[in-house]
C-alpha cells in the first residue's frame, strides 16, 4: 500500500508520517529531503542553471537514509536543514529535469510493500495511484510557530514566516508538479490539532482503508 502525505512547509508531514509508519510498520520516505540533498549538492558545486545540472543528473546517486540522504556516496544529515538550502530548495525544485530525476528515485524506493511518502506532489503526480492521499495543512502563522519551536535558536520567527511564505508561493505556482491537493485527497487542517491528535487521525484513515 502507498500512502501519500502532501502539504505546505511545516504542516507536520514528516513528524506525522514518521510516527504513523512506526506504528503500522510501514517504510517512511521523505521526498523533501531528496530535494534538499540535491540543492545542497548543486550549491556546493556552484551549479546554478538547469543546463549545468542536466549532464550530471543521470549519474547522480541518491538514497534515503534514516533521517538523511546519501548522495554520490556522501551522507547528508544536518546539511539538509541549513538556511542556504531553505533559501534555494524551491528554486531547484522547479526544474523539470530535477523533478524527473527525483520522481524516478521516489518510485524506485517505494517498491517495497507498504510505504508512506511525504512531499508536495506525491498524491498528485508521483503516485496518482496511491491508496491513501492526505493533504495536511495549517495556517501559515501556526506553521511558522511550529518550525520556530522545532529549530529553536537559528532563525527568528519573522525570518521563518517569510521563508515559509516565499516557499509556499514558489511551490504552488511553479509550472511542473506544483503543490496542489490531489482531487481524491483528504484535507486535514491541523491548525487546532496537537501532533498526537494529528497522528491518531492519520493512522485511523489508513486503517479504515487497509
Ligand atoms: O519540511 P519542509 O516542509 O519545510 O520542506 P521539505 O518537505 O523538506 O521540502 C523542501 C522543498 O522541497 C519544498 O519547499 C519544495 O520546494 C520541494 N519539494 C518538492 O518540490 N516536491 C516534493 N515532493 C517535496 C519537496
Ligand atoms: O514535514 P513538515 O515540514 O510538513 O513538518 P514537520 O517538520 O513534520 O513539523 C513541524 C513541527 O510542527 C514539528 O516540530 C511537529 O512536531 C510540529 N507539529 C505540531 O506541533 N502539531 C501538529 N499537529 C503537527 C506538527
């Protein structure tokens, strides 16, 4: 079974997906981490334009790790969440060749029996055939507050709010696979739900289908 959880930044996708996967013994795959790893790699090599990335994408190897990504044999963890990556990830994610490459990796990694994958276009584009599709959201202020508490010290609440607003706008308006709720997805607004309540709801939705 494939469960797709999509939604805007800091809506709770990964925390919820991870815990539900643990409870139900599913494999959790964080597609956002793949986009972040590719962004870190592109910035590290000063690759700016799609034409510069294109010839290198085919041989690029990407593998999910627990809490990180292995890219061309290098393990990336905290590097995925640095400010520079936050700032550029939506730029690289809008490139057709990048999305194509990562879609291939995502579909390959989901060949196991039961998978929960979170992202922006998992239900709408990567796995239109997913048995369960959930669109998780919350007000932008609530999401910025959550991310601020999660990351503590590094960025101010205002900086985080601005980053989330900018990425939301970029992700929803890009031409290819924009952030959009799949027609057959269930909308779950978690603005007034605790993490525990959200996890319980998602677990219940999946159990009702399986
Ligand atoms: O955790 P947060 O929601 O802040 O971000 P993420 O899920 O790690 O995703 C980082 C960025 O990757 C997003 O802002 C999107 O630009 C991109 N992304 C995407 O385009 N498609 C996906 N399936 C997942 C992430
Ligand atoms: O993956 P995504 O960017 O959508 O969000 P996340 O990193 O899983 O969640 C951001 C923060 O919000 C985490 O610290 C969660 O524990 C928290 N959260 C919450 O406080 N209440 C919820 N209902 C859902 C998430």
